[in-house]
C-alpha cells in the first residue's frame, strides 16, 4: 500500500530517550527516540485517548501511558495489557536534520 511522508519536526526536538507530540496536518503523532532510532505512533493512547507523548514514560521501546499505566511497544504497536488496543505505528525518516512521518494513502486517524 503506498504511503507518503510529511514533515514533523527537527531531529533535535526528540533527543535520545525522548518523545514528542507533533501535530501534522490532521494527524497527531508521538515520535520516540529509542537509542537513536526514531519511531512514531498515533497519539493519543488508544485506551481512553490521553496523550502518550505528553504524559507517558518511555523506557526502551516501551511507552507507559500516564493515565492507567498500560504499556505499548513503540516499534511494533503491541499493547501488553490488551491486544485489542494496539498503537498504530508509522514509518519514520530523517533528512537534513528534519524528521518525516509516513502515512498511508487511505489513512484515517
Ligand atoms: S488512557 Fe492510556 S492506558 Fe488508559
């Protein structure tokens, strides 16, 4: 399925071990930096729609939601508490100090 990339934010805005909530056109995403590798998911949390990036805690590949402490893998999207609440993940690219997030052509957020 084809996808396209949209500019998200400067790479420096998401330091190693960090996360950031970014509005990209109609989409709100969380970008994570895990050991220098960037990942992106939909934000808010799929459980009760609290921001993962603003209230969560990132520990390696796992973001723990600040509301009810559910854990999600930011690389795979897996939700460890309930498989029915997985995160939507997005491809991430970087070029010339800028992060780009990929969206599929039939994307709905
Ligand atoms: S809102 Fe995130 S775990 Fe409940």
